[in-house]
C-alpha cells in the first residue's frame, strides 16, 4: 500500500519521505484532486506559513478532496503545520480559512517564551492513543513552530508546554496529527510513524 504525501511545496517533504522509506513502505506525492481521491493513506506534512499552505491547497483544488477523504475514513496524519491546518483558522493568517475539520483557532505562542519553539521537549499524554503505543511516557520529540492549538477538546491525546500548554498530538477516528516532527524525533518519532502505519494497515509496528 502506498502512502500519499500531500504535495504543496512543503520544505520537510523529503525528510518525511526518507523517514517512511526506513519503515519499508512506498510513498507517492499527491498534488492533484484525483491523486487525493485515490489515496488509501494520507500524510499532510508541514513547514511554512498557514496562509500560504491554505492558498496553495486551494489553488490546486485539494481542499475539498482532503475533507472528503477524512470524512470517508481515509487515515490521515498531519505533521506540524499539517496539524494546524485541520483547525478552522489561525492567528498567523486570520483571512485564510483552515480545513475546518476541528473547531477553534490556532494561536501564537506567547512572546514571553523563546520563539520559535525549536528543539526537544517532552509530552504529557492525557488519553490513550494508537500513536504512542510502545513509547515511553518520558520520550522527547522535536518541535519547530511559533503557533499552536491550545485546545482540541476530546481529540487531544498529548499536551506539551512552551510558555503555555498546547496540543502536541490529537486523534479522532481516522484522523491523527502531531505538532512535533516525527521524522526528526529519533526512535520515538519512528515509532509514532510505525504506529500510524500500523493503524492504517500499511506497515508493521513490530
């Protein structure tokens, strides 16, 4: 089974591809409505600006197919900006609507904290999640962001703190997302990817 990576000129796409290659799965880049509609597993990677992401997805006609895929039960993993895009809007680009799969607005981390939040940090798992199966509660993950969702309701499965508590990971049915970069998070990040692939039926969690 191929893993479809949503293509919107994201800077971390090659690193996600390399991380998935280590999981012994095939990947393809999905940059058209047809390729999104045909996908069996989707990953929405993310580095960059919320507004630019949403405008690029919109100009390529990908917004509706992504929403339809999620609604149709296709497993999707959002990474970093890919998590933020699932919300209704972001303070980074108030004029641009998000995918609006989850209610609420992504906000800026407080200026009292060192920005961007870049480097290793630990999580506080608040609900069981397939993503963290077999991962130590003391594991650290790599972050690089200045905006975050502060609340995801019952969908939030892990929180982190940098100035304020924010959503580090969420899970709702077939929808998964992480604010950290699993492709840069060593063994723990590799396990998160393996767990997602295992849920999606596309890999072996070992």
